[in-house]
C-alpha cells in the first residue's frame, strides 16, 4: 500500500488558497481525505488487468496516484545514506468526455502534482517539496508522467528511462533502466542526486494480480513495485558530493478511494533481506474485520515470485518510540511472518526522519535483525503516517 502519504482535500485546499480562491472544507474522511467516496472517478477493484508499459504512465481517470522511490545506499567509505523521491498526482475534478480536437484553456488545469525529495545521513535529514499543475491531456507540461519512453517529472526533478524503445523490434523495456535527477538549493549548501537504476528482477504485483485491498470493506488500490533496483551514482548533501551504490525500491499505486473513512494512518515496511527475498508489509490503523487494524503484504522470492499475505499472517508490534519533530513515533518494531519463518526486530537507527511537508509523515531507513539471535537480516524503509 505504500506510498500514500499525500494529497486529497488538504492539498487541493493548499492550491486553491495559493490562487486566492475560497478553500474547500478541510474535514476529510480517512487520512488526508483518502477515504472519500470515489464519485465519478474510476475505482480500483479485483479483476483489472495491469498493462505495461501503459500503466507506468498517469491514470487521470483515478483521483490519486504516485511514483515512489526509496533507496538504501553506501558511499565509497561504507557510510550509509538514504534517499526518497516521490511524485504525487491528484485530479482536481471528475473526468469528463471531450473531443480529441478540444484544446484545454491555459488555466483550466485539472491535475495537481506534488513532489518530495529527501537525503539522509546519520542525524542529517534534508527535505524539499514542489508543486505544479497540468491538464490531463498534456504530456509536456510543468509536471507529468508518460509511459514510453517512461518519464515522470516536476520541473527539473525527474525519473526517466535510459532505454531506447524506438528501434523496429520494439523489444526495449522502458522501465529496465532509469535515471533519477533532482537538486535543491538550501542554506546548508544544497542536496540532491544523479543516479542510475538498473532492474535486476521483475515487476511485482501486490494483492490479487495488482489489486491491493486496504480494508475489510473492500477499498483498495492498483499497486505494483520494482524492488530490484541496483542503484549507482552521485549524492550531494550539504554541498558535498559522494559516489554511492546500493538498492532501491519503487512503488506505483493509484486509486480513487484508497481507505475506509475510519482509517487515519498506516505503518508500511519494505525490506531487502539477506536471503535474497523481499518483503512488503503494512497495517492500516482501523478498518479490520473485527474493528481492529487491517494488515496485508507480499512475500517475494529471490526470483520475483510474489506470495500474497493475508491479514492474519502478519504480526506487527511497536516496541519503542522516539521523539521526532515533537511527536512520539514507534521506531522499533517486532515484525513476524510465520509463513516465511520470519521473526524480526526492525529498527530505525536514526529517529529524526520526519517529512515536514504539506501532509507530514515519517519516512526513514531501517535495519532488520533476527528477534532471537540478533543476527542481521536485512535493510529497508519504514513509512508511518497519522502520528
């Protein structure tokens, strides 16, 4: 489920306030309005067949969508770094039919875009945010996402294919190799990255053939990941450039009513395990069949074969909290997947990973160890919202 941190009514309110218009009501259903009824928007459901490369692009018939990358890296001295790059899209109005020759008016934007970037090392955590708008039938505006060749961008921040798909064979995979570039000036000397991502495994569909249920009532999203990125390149932090390498995880998700109205936040893990397996697991606080939390996940073999995990196959227990941006957040967890023979302590080595953005949340690197022996099991990322 990942990668939902965002948008909906609060973001629309922010945009309209910037335009000098009256803001819509700020009371929302579910976290950040993600429990709103779908209305005339398309809704994710079981039975939709994902298509590639088409589904790498934007889906303007759905209300919300994101392209979400995290990476666990090391520099040439072996010092760990973490990074995040995310592009979010929200439709500002319900879809309508239009003629192919109809040209959108310059100010008739029906899509709102927001992007986050972050670089972390030790106690240092740098964050930036950008906004843009576009029309759903534009593919060359200030922000957007197109399928072939793949490109997702906002201003000069972009994630773009390095694969030439223009040859006659048409066999090039536009998602096999990407370039991530983003740079932000700040009072510390600036931060950013220029990285190459090479896929060393297949795309992974979550849930039932890509439909990921988020509550016992049936709300959900279309959701797939590329958890096999080998990442190499350059990271700049506080004006200093470092060569880095490591592993990345990209999530793609879109929906029109992601959550149930009573769900107010979630805890999400993505882990690269020493065995070569991958694990995605989350819990949404509320929305379970018994009134409790709703859990789901995917156990992924080294070859990329996914096994969907049912709510009762995942145990998540917060063990300790730390203060981040004045909030108490659980940064040490016990995560057990009996079906996979896993019983782990997953802990954030650094608590200060709060994303002080328009819709604030916690996003940071974690280390997984065996709960009994303490043996290192893997690394990854944790996202927590609603705290």
